[in-house]
């Protein structure tokens, strides 16, 4: 494999990811472009972003799932990726983790901008049944709230589309 090929993560395999999280009984809400895509957003994405519950028991389950998925820290400058201590203690040390797993790129975002984290997002999350498992997905309204708080150029463009999606859904 060429050095350039070694630096590319595997393509996203949402089935394997969602099944692994379900197998370990991880509580999370899917956020980001994949969450929006499931609700009709037209842009494709190559990664998954989740907001896990931050309680000790869930961090333990998440750590076990990440170990099973071979999680490593994603960085462009280190093709083989960095070792990752998939422990509850390590997970609790940062608000965001950029990982690469056997299922592709995975971002853990404990408190997305404009939210208070898992409990805040879970109260209005939609439930989708995919690949035989239940996946909680952030509502479009919560995705809008988060994108507005982040306020990056791409987020501003996404908000316009999300708002139109909400408007049409209510019409």
C-alpha cells in the first residue's frame, strides 16, 4: 500500500458502527451531516459524529465499543494514526475526539456547540431503525441550533437548507 493510501481511513461503514454501539449498549445521539442526511439533507458525508452520554457507565460501554472497533486518534500527519487509550478516564478528558476505526472516521462530540450535550439532544431526538438496531438522531431544530452556534461558513449554508427542510415538513 502506498504511503498516501495508508493515511486514508476506511470508508464509513454505518452498519458496522451502529451495530457495535448497540452491541455495547452505548447511549448516544447521532449528530452532524449523517444525522441530517437521514432526515433528507442532500449532502453526503464520509464520517459519523455522535454525542455520547457522559455518565461513567456509558463511558465504560463506549470505551469497550471503541476498543472492539480498533479506535485510534485520527491525524493527517501520522499515516498509521496514533494509539488511543480507549478508557473511560481518557474519554472524559476532552470534549471532542477525532478517531478512525474499522468502520471509518468517527467524531465524539460530548457537547456540540449551542447544546448541553446528550440529555439536551436526546429529549427531541428522532429514532430510526437501521441495520436491525435503533439509532437516536438529533432533530433538525437541534442541528440548526448547533450549526448557528458554531457559525462557520459551511454551517451557515447548512442552516439555510435545514430551515427550508423544517419549513417544508411543517407545511
